[in-house]
C-alpha cells in the first residue's frame, strides 16, 4: 500500500512539473476574481489611449481582421469591450435551416460533443462531470431529466466572434447565475482541472422547445469580465445562485448573449429530443455560429 501511495504521489508531482501542469497549478493560486475585475475595468474604459492600446495590441496578437464584421476600422469601437463583442456584418453567418436542426451557438472549436452517459458529460479524455452540477440543479430533477440526453461544448478562442446565438427555436423560461471559479477553459485546463465547467462561474439558460426542455450554458473563464444576455442584461456577480423567470421566445440564430472576453458555450438536450450529431462534428472540429451540428429526431 505504501508503495502504491508513493507511486501515486510521484506521478502527481511529475504531472505538476510539466508545462501544462505548471500552467494549471498557477491558476489555483492567482486571485482569479480580482484579476478579472481589473481586466473588466480596463476593457470597459472609454479612455482613447487605453482603448487604442488594447484594441491594437489584441488585434495584432491574434491576427484579427474586420472583413466579416459590421464595422471595418479599429477606430470605430468606443472601448475594448465594444471591439471584443463586435457585431458581424449582415448575412456573414447564414443559419442552417435543416428541419429540426441544432446549430452551433457560436464561432469556435468543438471541445466535446456526444451523449450524456447516465448523468455524466465528457469534459476531456478520461474526465467526466455531472449534468446536475453543471446546471446548478439543487433538487436533482435535472440530473434525471437529462440522463441519456446529448450535449455539445463549443470553446470560443480570443480571436473568435464572441456573441452567442440560439441553437434551436425556444422560449426562455429561466436563467440561473451560478458563482464560481474562473479557470481558463482551454483544452489544457479541461484535461487537468476536474469538473471545470461545473466549477466555473456560469449562466444557465433554460428553454421550452418542441423537443423538450433544453439548456444553453454560458461558462465564464479567466479574465472574463462579464456575461450578458438579451433577457438579463449584463450579469451582476454575487456570492449566491440567482434565479430569474422569463417568458421570451427566440428563434434559431437569434442573439442570446455575449461574453466580455473569451469562454465556452454548452448546449444540453434531453433524451426526448433524440439528437443525432453529425459525424463530421468531433472534438477539435472548427465551427461557425449557425453551422449544423446535428438533428433532433423527436
């Protein structure tokens, strides 16, 4: 037994000493909330010198051009936040109109896509987390309802378009703001931090659809200065879960919300929807908002 424990400790130590391990370990000790609050103040600043410096450096660092966007010059944006949440040009993202189609809610990369095994979603190879935990389900009804359902996780890189749109037609009936950590949500962290998406700050949006009750979860991350939706406005951070009732009908492709700095959007569908994901959609696949992910057959 002692030898087994020694080997386990040795393995953990070796993992921590890798580049990925050090990156993950640092996230546990940095003041995540304070860092994000400071970034948020700078990103919201209308000071022309601050805005110009941040926008120019960011665009250059990530090779961002404005060819697909409504505004064509970096000087057209009043703050870094305004630039980061820039709107697309009209018809830049056609919405797939396949009957009962589920489309990508955002530009990005599919982190994981598949089916909920009992009540577990795949986070990364060998790592799972509970759907009830993700949705902040305090009465355990969601865990049963979404068991054997389906999900798609889309990671938005810093260079991506950062508005989140409806993956289906539906009526927004509830939002749940869930306070939490602000770990990075890139692939390295997903592989190394248990229950990442269920630990981070997030906004859970619950919809009534023709396929049953579905959810879109907007997950915050390191340096994310805020989450906003068309129903709530910009979310005010708090130390407790905040639940709001809504009655807002939205069509597939309509804007749902936006991130102030990067993050992840997760689509959760019940078993009753009978979703079949496209075989071309796999972990690592690049996607654009409005692109067909799969079809609900019920």
